C-alpha cells in the first residue's frame, strides 16, 4: 500500500490521536477525521487539522461504515476508544484495524483493564516491568495479534500516575510509527527511545 486513508476513534482526551496526526503530516497516511462516542471527551477542546464528530455506538454503526467506505478509508485506528468495535467494522477493515494498550499483553488486558486501572494493578502486583502493546483488533477485547511491544522497567518508587505518564509518552512515540510501517509495508521501529526495549 503506497498511501492510506484512516479514521480515528477516541473516547477521551485524544493525546494519541494528536501524535498520529502530527506524525502523518509528512507521510502518505492521512486521517480523514476523528469520531468520538463522548460529548464530554477532551478531544473537543483541541485545535486539530481534521474534523471531530460525535456518534452513538450501535445506532450509527452502519452509517459510519458507509461514510468511511465512500471516503476510501482503508484503516480504523483506536486511540483511547473504550467501547467494543462492531463485528461489521472488523470485517470491513480486516487486519487494518488497530489498538494500543498500555500494558504488556496478554497480561493486564481484557474487559475493565484500561487507563489507571492497568497501572494501579501493575504497581500493586510489584511487576518488574510494564510497557505498551500495539495489536490488531478482533471481536475479543485485547486478544488480537500483537504487532509490536515496548518495555520499560517499573521503578520501586513508581506511583501508578508516574508509570502512566512514562508509558503514555512511549505510546505517542510508538503508535504512529508502527501503524505507518504496517500500512505502508515498511520496517517496524528498531531504534527505540532511551529507557525502552522490545
């Protein structure tokens, strides 16, 4: 694939969506818009290069899929989207439906494992390391094939908030690079930021 049009789904502040848009500004990958299921989501407060639209999961599934297909969208990217993805969307986009998870799957995945819940559980368990996982989306939460993982040590002094901030910074670096490489058929990242390993 020499180019790609992408739709982004968000439920919260959209910081990963911003990192995607910034990275894609100089690539053949282009987002046509951001869709959120939350009218109170922080994404609405950002100044962005693409439009943001609200939708109702379930009620708008068919309409959105038709809209995306008419626009030539070839990939669906979850950037902090916390609802199940309809089976019809997964079938339509196949392996080009992506999610990022702030833990080393398959550990700390599944229903209810998101955001601060994950980091609190990792710190409470005394895990020596944590990280992030980028995976293809399937109909089962966080169980799709893993494309890429990055690891970082959990420091003895780490609070869940400190660990979350470090992992989020890693997400902003890794997510756009991995999705772009997968869509364009280029190499996955090998030179990682300081303090990270695969």
